[in-house]
C-alpha cells in the first residue's frame, strides 16, 4: 500500500547533503561552537530578509517569544492579548514572562486573530498584543497596529510558522515591535534540532535580547538582570545558512501544492470541505495546508487506512487547557476557536511531495466524501 507521511525530510537532506556536510565540517574544524560566524551570518541575513535591522538567534522559537516579551518590558501583572487557537508556546511564553494571556477569538476564515475583537479585551493592564501568523498566513497587521498605536501597546508577532510570509509586501517583524521565528525541523526553514530567532528594528529590544540569552550578562560575568542560557547553536546556524538559500524556492513549492489541493478539493461540496482562504494582500507560505472538514475524525481514520498521514493542529484551544484554569475561561467563551478545533485537518504539504502523491490524496478524499453523498 502507498504510504504518504505528514513530513519526509530525507529527500531534502539528500539534495543538499554535500553542502551540509561541508559546512558541518567547517564548524567542527573551526572549534567555534557558540555564537560564531555562522550564527552571526544567519542573524544578519534573516534580519535583512525580514526588512528589519537586527536578528538575535536563540535556542528555540518558544524562547524567541519569551525573550522578546521580556526584552520589551513585559512583566508580572501585565496582560498580553493573544488567541486561544495556536500552539501552546504562544500563551506559554506570556505566562513565563510573568504576564497573563488574555484571549480573543479568531477570524473563522483565516484562523488568525479577529482584530475587531481586540479593543474589547484592552484594560489598563494591557501592555502588548501577540498576533499569531497561523499556518503560514499573516494576521491583519494594519488593524492590529492601529489598535496598538491607539493604546500604546507593544506588538510581538508569533511568526513561528510564517517565515517568508508577507502582508501587503511587509514581512514579520517589519510592522510589529518584533517577531519570533522557530527553526524546529518541521518548519519551512527547519534546523536539524532546535533553534529560534527574534527579528526587530528596535535597537534597545535587540540589545536586551542579546543580554537575556546569555544569563543576563554584560559584560561577561557581570549580571544586572536574570537571563537564560538560550543561544542558537553554531552547527544549527551553519545548516540553516545552507537551507536558507532555498527558502523562497521551498515556499513556492508549498504554494504550488496548495494550489493543486485547492483546485481539486473545491470540486467537493463546501458542505464537506472548506479549503484555505488566502486574504487579499497576503503571501501565504503554507507551513500547513489546513482544511475545515465534515466527519473530521472519520476522514482522518480513512486516510490512515489508505496510507495517508494527516494532523489536527490544534485539538484543544488554550483557554480550556488545565494549566490556564486560573484565568477563569470556560468552554463556550471563544466559539470560533472551539469550532475550528473540531473541524480542522492538515494534509501533507512539504516541498518534495510528488504530484502523484497529491493526486492520490485528493482521490482518496473524494472517495470518502462520495461515499457520504
């Protein structure tokens, strides 16, 4: 039976194996393993790519969010507005900074923050907004920035899934105070381990982020603030430098796969399948190709029987996670997030997928829904 995994990184590795091994050998031969030339090059290149002034490499995407918040002055007693339909690290980073996550519901069309709901969540404790550019499409940054300016709020963009995405030509970090990237292996620009980066044009935030990532030390052995041990590993940075050269190509391949899916799955009734919407002005990089589907769990089981992997991102909204019980939210508070959690299903979308794989996935889904007609 044919098997299509959710992600297969082996073909991508073999396509650049020689250059990857050469750069790994270069790092090992240099004996410069922490905050070396490769990390500095990646910081500079990604800052430029993001139309920002500074890049600060850190240990992972979660730390990028947390350190950016702390460097921006978020502290205990503050509130940060975000969404409940996202990976845990979004709200987790807010809580780790000592602040309280305050949730607003999502736009059902894009799964991103519904900007029209932000103002009603603003209080005198609100200090920041953390929009999430979910699945690879940026949130409505103009509306978000208008509200942020009105209330003098910081904006830290969770761009873990959106490297290369654009909103009317603007990249993550270009409009907000800062943006956080993740280099987890599954991401559009993925390392062979963990890694993350903050991009910003705020010089003070960049400088404090650099201090926080090395135990709050500047100069060395002088500690005026409590920091962390969170640095982008030199080996991972070197590998990412190799892969970064192909990022735009990889994103284009994802977009081509998404177009194929959308064209052919739109032949099904929208009662059964709703394909992703790419809003005007957005360049969606499809970290995930996420549908709304009827009979979600049954469909997922059927796909698995036919050798096709799929994933649910995310089955439990954050406002009902046990760890956030003290925030006082209840089921029913954010109906769009809760509805999405019951309906979303993501299909394989990695660049190296063959057209025959896409054809097989579409054919299998059509078979399932035709059986329901």
